[in-house]
């Protein structure tokens, strides 16, 4: 065989190996993203269920009592403790929103979320 033929065969083999590696990486990334998405959805459903459960128990509770309970709960949590703050008609417990209307708790979480 000629030298040029050996070079073409070497390039062909290198191309096939590169394609196989890229296909493996693509499949691996797709599987990893699927697991990540599934994990995110599971965590999101769990948080929504907990919000619904807490909302059932606390619905209609006066704003001052909600604020007091959240502050007390925050002090019992390990560092970093969630920040409890009041903004207009919302009390924030970390990233969780407690919706207040006319001085009473009316909902937890996003206002128009689907359950």
C-alpha cells in the first residue's frame, strides 16, 4: 500500500473513534439531564405538597401570628437560617412566600400556581 492510503486509513479510524466518543458523551449528557429534570420535578412536587399541607393548617391565621411562628422556626434551623421579612402583602421565609390579605394568611407559594 502507498503511504497516502495508510494516512487515509489512520484518519478514518481516528474519525470513527472521535464519533464514538462524541456519541457516548451525547448519550451520557442526555441521561444525566433526564435524571436532573426528574429530580427537580420530584422536589418541586414535594414542596408544593408541603405548602398545601401548611396552607390548610394556617389558612386565615393573623399576619402577626404567622410572622411570629416563622421567626421562631427560623431561629431553630441550622445555619444559614432563612431570612424572614415582610414586604407589602407578602411575608418571605427564605424563598417561600406567605400571601397576606386583609391581615390574614390566604395562601402559601406562588399566587396563581397549579396544584
